[in-house]
C-alpha cells in the first residue's frame, strides 16, 4: 500500500485528498481517540473569521506544528499581557 505524504500546508493536503482515495492508504492510517461534547462549554468563545484570515491562521499553525486553536490562544494571551502592561 502507498504511504501518506507529508504536507507543507492545508492546500497541499486538500489537493492530495481531492485526487486520492483514502482506501488506498488504509494500512498507513493510525487510529485516534476523540471525545465529542455536544454540551456547550462555559469557557468557550465562538468567533467568526473571514475565510482568508482563517486560511492564514491554519497555514501558520501547520508550519509551527500546533493547532489553530493553540495558536489563537497564544496570540490572545500575548495581546492581553501587552495591553495590561500599556495601561
């Protein structure tokens, strides 16, 4: 069976999977455990972003090896620290 290549960005990933069948890579896939909560979290913020900003965030997060959420959380914390030192 074929091996799943490494991707440099989300566009490469999307391009690859738009032209390949995941069944051809079944043996190369790893099971993962996920937890899904349908109950809204009290400490969660939903923030709409335009498509280009979201794409840029995802690509930068991928390059840094972190999730988009982790990157945005880091930026928010840094911004809060900066603002609290200004006032």
